[in-house]
């Protein structure tokens, strides 16, 4: 009996990456990503004390900084979701956030 085997599949060399390799999964979004906005927090480049004024202290400086912050929306949402009690978040004081929550039902 001579000749070559003819039953070798033509695609035996197919790239395993294209076929999908067990154990290699797409990265899942990690929990840290919920805080990723903090990288762009403008207040982290300024005086954090302005954001936690003494009782009755001025919140004007902090609010001014918030008003030009890129992540103001994320920041406010985070504060509302986490019931942050103290300080200025997303341009709103503690009292203003409480008011907002009440009006949002
Ligand atoms: S909105 Fe204000 S408190 Fe929030 S990250 Fe920006 S500067 Fe900081």
C-alpha cells in the first residue's frame, strides 16, 4: 500500500486564537470602574478643605470649582447613591442634596 493519507483536514493548522481558547475570557468591568470618574475630579487638584467647610462656613469656592468640573454629574450621582453626608459633592451641599432627594421622591 503506497500513497499519502488524504484524510488530514485542510485546516488542521487553524489559529487557536480564532477558534477560541478555553480559559481566555474577555475582561469584565471591575468594581473600580464605578469610581473611575474620580481621576478627573477637579477638587483633587485643589484644596480639599474647601469642600468640607466648618459648619456655617462658605461653600462658594467649592461650588465654583464644581461648576467647571468635567465629572460633576458622576460625582453628584455617586454622592446621592452612597448617602454622602458631609461636604460638597457635584456642586451641592449636604442640605441641597437632601432637598434634591426629597423632590426626586
Ligand atoms: S463636582 Fe466638585 S466635588 Fe465633585 S469631583 Fe468635581 S470638583 Fe470634586
